[in-house]
């Protein structure tokens, strides 16, 4: 769930280790908990939960796990109260970094996030320091083999459904939407029986920064260690990883 850069890591996301999947499922379970507490356990009337479920399925979270998480969230009134917090900072050479966290202890999370920036050559900034460099977009990635529609036909249909942009490479289609249109476009694809590899709201950088080998090594360490924190849900950045 790290920074978006054209097609980067799409194949890697398909082959997560069991340990990585377990950690992702735990984070997704927390998102389900918050969505259920905010809007109830019925995805038909809770659009946030519906989007989280789609994200779970795109990450190959089994339906049984999803259903158990929803039931647990609906029945556990004593569960911790989590809140969403976004931290902003810089990596090597001024790379902009946004860290989305979900926490029941602000002090612990802030300390952990700051430590990872400091340890690997970055620094935590003030609120608003880098957010202006990103646009929030819905991103849906589809394998070409997942649909019998031609590229032109699929493009016309998703644009008609509300998508902002449609791009393709040799193996994948990438559909971009405004946040308000994301659910409608995703549900349109589901109604057509078209499976997706990814479907989630992301922070897309307006510009990318290239790094030398040593700075890239440090940047990888910042991202990996931030993502490994239990409270961190996603890390977005404007590093151009496609060297």
C-alpha cells in the first residue's frame, strides 16, 4: 500500500508472502472496524464499508475473514476507538512522504513515525507540509486477461460510468476516478463481472523526484519500516521508483 508510480510493484503485490498478507489483513481488519463503527455492518447502506470490502478482496483477503471482521466489529462495543491521522514529512533529497495511520494512541504513533523518519535520513514535517503536492484519486487496476472487452470498448464504458482517465500498458489497465465517483465506477466493473487487482483511494503525486542509488536505499528503508508499523495503513510518496 505504498506510493503509486505507474505500474510499479503490481506484480509484486500479486505474490505477497504469507507473513506480509497476515499483516495486511490485520490492517484491513482495523479499517473494517472503523467503517462498521461509523456506518454500521451493512455494506448496502455503508459506502465506506463497501469500499473497504473491495480493498480487502483486491488484497485476496478471504470472504470468511471479511465476514468475521464485520461481525466482530458490530458486536464488540468495547473495541478500541481508532482515529485516522495523516503525518507528513520528507525523505532523502526532499522526497515528499505522506503517512496514513489509524491509531488508538496518538503519542505512540507519532513517536514511532518520527523515529522511522529520523533513523533513515528523513524528517517529519508539520501538517500541510507536503499534502498540497498530492491529489486524492480512486485507482482501479485490471489485468487485460480479466476482461474480454477490447481496450477501446472498456475505455468508453468506464468513462461513461464516471472515470476521469484510462491508461494501458502491455498487461494492465489503469482507471482513475475522482474520489466521489470511485464507488460507482468500481461497482460498474463488478456488475460487468470484471475482476480487479487493486481498487482503492490513493494519494497521487503531481510530480516525481528521482534519487541516486544511496538515497534510494534510504528511501526504501523509510517506506519499509513505516509500513511495518502496526498503526500505519499506507505510505504515499513522490519518489520516481522506475529507474
